[in-house]
């Protein structure tokens, strides 16, 4: 049975993931929130940490494909397929941010990725839920988690650590849909990078998001209301 704070209107793909998370949550240590002092609370929730990210094959697949994109072939930047030329453009954008303050980098990456068009996974890939690499995102646009992944990878390339970032899967209580964002811990503040919001905002300014789980390359966290 789902806890009360997870509404029944969550889309099936996220609901299935939530059921899986709840089924294993009992096996996680009660006092596993060892990063609570390092990472600020996200939308007033408490978390239980696990290193078993194998539970998330879509995330693992996106990571695997991302690292293989280094072997892209040479082609024109006018090509409809993502290639070395497009990758170079992205790298040049990131290079332009080198040496700037972290907040400036966060804002620039958020704005850069939010220029992409929103496309649902069924329309884009013919499946209910697909986690794309930045390359696929630049080539085909994408939905909320694709924006979050591209932002995550961009900031990783700029030197941000896994400990500073989490992709957060949540419920938007206003729109009554599942959603995903990137949250960055900057100087003890949780900053939200969201394709639905033009600017980077502090997490405490948002009242209508209820996190289900968050994840980076090494760990994931089950969220419960505090």
C-alpha cells in the first residue's frame, strides 16, 4: 500500500517505480540518511539512502549510452543525427563557462537546456518512459527527466560532484502529473533546475512538489514527508 502522500493520479510508469521503491524500503536502514547534514532537505522531506542504483535500469542505460557517445562519428552540424559536430557545440558552450562562479554556471546550464522543445516519450520513442542521453535530447528534444539528465551531465562536466546534485522524481500537485527536476546543493541551499520554470529557484519557494525518489550516479534516496 502506498503512503498517503503519494496520490493515485501518478502516471503508471512512475507508480510502478514507486511500488518497487516501497517494496524495498523496509530493507533499508532506518538511519541511512547519512548525507542529511551535507545536502539540504528537498521540499521538506526526509530521506533513506541506498547505493543499489541497479534498481533503475533506465537511468543506468542513459549513463551507459552517454559514456559511449564519445565514439560519435564526424558529420555536418546540419545533420539530423547527433554527431561529433553537435557534441563539439555543447562542449564549446561548457568551455565558455569555465572559470565562472558556480551559481552563474548553474543558471547558464538551466537556460541553455530549457531552450529545447518538450516532447513526450510515447511521441518521441514509442514507449511510456525513456531516459535519454544529452545527445539524444539535443537531437530529438525530450520530456522532463531528459532536461534534468542533460543539466546533470553538463554540470558534472563543469566539475560539480555527484554529492552536489540529485535528479528528483516527484509529483506535481498542481498539474497532478509525475515530473522530474534537477536539484543542486550550492552553499547549503537546494536550487531547483526545472524545465517548467525559466529561472533557477530555491527549493523552499516551491510548495506544490512532493518528491518520490532522487538519484545520482552512485546512490538513490527514498523521500518521505518529514
